[in-house]
């Protein structure tokens, strides 16, 4: 017989990979990231989540708070060199996890993130990498949404100096070119080939998840795809639409290996102004 605790554990396991990625980006250490994820499970098992409608969001917030506490504690006891915290290959959980970490977080980015204050790091990681709204980030930090936005903006300016390795940019460009060609042709199967099964697409109108739904949405905008051009969005390969020499819309992608895992469709002038967009 399946107990309530077993059911809760199954739901938690469905989010473990996502939570591990959040924690690793925050902490730069696979061992500490696993500790943070485990602490999230402890807090979940002790909480009444009957009224929680978005468990993934709830868990992301919990992991964010745990990581923030760990970063602050790290600072009070004296910052350790990044290299001393990065796990040796034998310490990482398994080859699949090792590949995910290598593809999602470059060493150069981790070095830059390590120079940020805990609050800046949390605001940047949660918002720019995982699309957490500033209202929720503000709640974690105990600040206003405007203050959280400023923290992320400061962090973003520092991170812009990190250049992706040429090999990564070349691979990203191949994936983006394939995505763009499939979107222009309304090629549903072609889109599925470059989208991660659990891809998430965010826009001002809402969030779409799952490769089939995202592919259907992309295929229906073939006319916009014909106007889009490959561009570097804050150093990563994406797509941009231009009008009269200015950027009017951006598709920023997150990649793992040769698949797109996240798509952020940005049209708000205030958000576009925060990005560095260069035609590729």
C-alpha cells in the first residue's frame, strides 16, 4: 500500500533534477547542492502542503532560501577558493548528472557568480536562469520586487563579461539554426528533435511546458520566425527580431547538450533594455 509519505516522495523525486540544477548554480558545488536538495526534502516532509498548488515553485523557493543561508554562512566563515569546492569527477553522482552540470554551468560562469553577493547571486540565478518572478525572489530576500530586480541587473552586468567557449557557441548555433528552420517551415517533428521533452517556454502571456505543446506554439508562428535572426543574447546564442535598427523581441534559450530546455520570449522594452543583443 502506498502511504502519503511515499506519494510525497514520488512527487519530490520528479523535481529533484530541477532542484539540483538550481542549487548547483547557486553554490557551485555538487556536494553542497545535494545537501540543499536534501534539506528541501526534510522541510517538505515536515510541512503541510495541502494548500500548495505549485509544488515545483514551492520547492524552488525553499531551495533558494536554503542556498541563500549557505552562501551567507560561507561568507561569514571566510570565502573559500572556488576550486576547493568544485567536485572532483569521482565525487559527482553519475555520468548523466556530470554531463548535465558540465553543459548547464561553465567554469567561467561559476567563477563570476562566485564574485557576486549572496543576494545578487540568488536574484540572478532564480530569475535569469529559472524564470522565477521578482515578486517571489523579493519574498526570499526580504526586499521589494524593485530591489530584487536591481540586484539581478547588477549581477547580469558582471556576468555579461563571461564568454561561452567557441565550441559551445558553435553547438548552440547548430541547434538554433535547426529550431529556426523547423519553425519557419512549420515542421513539428523538426522542432521536437531539438526540444527537450520537458522544455519550458515563458512569455508575457504565460508558460508552456512539454515538447509537444511548445513545438505546436512555435510552428504556429512561422511568419515571425521568417523575420527572426540568430543573435548573441548576453553571450548565448538565441534569436532576435529587429525593426528600424532596434530589437523588438528576443528568444533566449537554455541548452543542455543538443536540446533546448528553456525558451524565454522577451518583448517588454524594459527587459530588452537589460540585454546585450548582438547579431551573430
